[in-house]
């Protein structure tokens, strides 16, 4: 899984479980064809979620620019994109930067109170 994917959890509305779904799509990627083409049922089994959740989460991945969904007849095709670097993501989504900085501030505040280091 690309290391830069971990920064997406700071984007508003992004769920950490989307990273696993992204990894599933990458796992099914066929280099020869340039896309992944598992059925939604196959994704559902691997993801451990129902079909409607899979569809919703796939659309979310597409909205975050991590995949492109192509809808021909038959199985949909999925083109995974390389996640943005932390800097590019934060440039494109300032709220993600703000959330990231808030998490660092919370950690620093806990350290000052004598909490875990």
C-alpha cells in the first residue's frame, strides 16, 4: 500500500477503511489491461461489507481521486491512481492540513500534561 495513502485519513469524510478497499482494487489490478475488473460481489467478499456499502465506498474513493470507475457493460473497471503526497494533498485540501495539525497539537498538549510520550 502506498505510504502516502495514510494522510488521506485527515481529509474530511475520509474513512480509514477506504484504504483497505483501495488495496483490494490495487490487488486486482491487471497490468496487461491497465485496470482492475473484479465484480462488486468479489470486492464485497474481500472487503467484508455489503454491496451497497461497497458501491458507496467505491464512489468515495473516486471522489477523493484515488480511483476512476469505468462503467461498460458487464463488470465495472477500476483504475487506481497513485495517492497524492502529503504536501500535495494538503495543498489541494486545506481542511486535511488543518485536521493533521490539530492532531499534532493534541499530541503535544498530552505530552505537556505528562501523558504518554
